[in-house]
C-alpha cells in the first residue's frame, strides 16, 4: 500500500517534536519494512531528516503557533489529492478537521485519523483554538473511514460522548537493559542518584509541581534527598517564558539540574539509571515517555489522570493531579522504600514487554489499513 502521514511536524525530529512525531516515526519505519511505500509530510523548520526506507516530503507553512499546523495540513491535503496514495492517515484532532477532503475528492483512497490527545486541555491554547480542537475531536471520529485511539480513555470518550465506535491501538516502547554509565559522567550524575523528568517544557506537562515538591522535601526532610538530584530533561516548542519560570522556581537549590533536550545513548542511560521517573502532566494522550522509562526499568510515579493510569498497568505509582503536597508525600513514601522501587522497575519493564511494543502497534495499524481495502 502507498501510505501518507499528515499532521506531524516531521520524521525523526528529535527535540523539536513530541509523542506524535515519535509515534509516526516508529510505525512508518516498520510499515516500510513490511513492504509498504510510506510518505511522511514534514515541515522544514524541524530539521531535514532523510531515510532510506521512508519518503519525507517537505511542504511550507506559516510558523506561528495558532496556524502553523493547520496551514501545513491544508497544503498536505491538497498535495495528496494529486498523488497515488491508498491510505491517507491524519495524526491529531486539529489536522482531522480536513480529513473530509480526501474522502470526498479522492474516493478510491481511504482516510484514517489517530486521536492522540484531547489537545484542547493544553494550557498553551486560547479560547478560539480550544473551540477548534473540540470540533476536531468530533471530526476525528466522524470524517475518516477509520479512527484509532491511543488510549482506552479516548476510545471510551469517543463512544460515550461522540457516539462513535473507534479502534484502540496504544503508543509503544521497546524494553531494553542498559548497564553502562559512561554518559552520566558528563552530567555529573551517579547511577541511582537522581530523580528524572523527561518531557517538553510546556505548562500542562507540570514540571513546576515536581520542582516545588522536591524543594519542599529539601526543606522538610533534607536527609532523604541528601544524595539525590532532580534532573529535568526537555526543551521548549515556542518561546522560553515557561522555561525561565521553571528555572526561577528552582533557584535556591543546587540539586535541580536542567539538561535540555537529550536523545540517543545519553537519554537511554538517564532512563535506565534513575532512582525514580516522575511524570506530573495535567493532560495526555498515552505518554510515550512513561512507556520508555518503564521499558528501561525505571520505576514511575505519575499524576493520576486516566491516561497515565492506563499506561502504568498497576506497575507504577500515582499522586493526585495538580497537587504539590500529595506529590511530595508520595515521593517521601517511595524514597523511604528502595525495595518497593526496585520491584516496581522490574514489573514495569515486564508490562512493556507483554503489553506494548512498536512492532505490535505497527502491525495493528496495518490491519486497520487492510480492513479498509476490502
């Protein structure tokens, strides 16, 4: 099959992307390896990646936060009408608003949408953008021939609120054991000597809750974190205001370390040697960073939003969403019990091995495509 991916920033874009870009990259590679011709539409601002397996097609856009994605999606949608694709796959509820166009004007092709997240809950969007994204949720389940939800929570939401049955295919990760620690030396870190957060630096990702909770631990029970650092990995998508806010909050603590964007072997080792991985996000689809942390054997503590609960499969720990005090309490309880943390790390890795795999995700996506071609 000839497959087009639309809506993502690009292919293998590193720190410029998020979970959607990771998802598209991973399944595109595997679909191409299975013999399909895959084209990923991309925006040049986010790098000039090349691949010997996946076609990457760059189209222009207007690089302003509120219109960048939709302008690019419009141009991509026009472009696919004149190319011989069998499957046109939109990623995200914003791009989904245009899925009706190839369905009407390219009738031999089949359109698919992956509903990655309820983006309207992200704090960066204003009222008009949130309304558009709400309409995008409806479009995501009614415009295409098939819709994929990355979480059961989204699948249930589609059935109960939008009155549409859709497919469930989660995000993925690959379990891996990393024993070397050579990359940690560059960051002045020791194995098991830090707490870790990995995410884009955006308000809804909740890093400030973690910073505040850690500083309170330093003040109230300093002996508990005397041998620990808090490591925050991630970069900003638009502007630096939130990043500066986080660094202002961290002032007064020499133990809070910002490492910016990390990838490859350094990121793998950061995951593998963390005493605890914390994800304090207020809103998610199905967080790939939590899956990755579990895949490397890190015990995880997450906010108790439904999407995070779905990921950890009872193998991790939770705190009350948006509650600094509960996050601090849970950190204290877990740091006082290293045996429980060790067991949770092993259990989480087994969950990834049994329940989540990019190979399985790609295979199930291919099955959705094939079901539409008959």
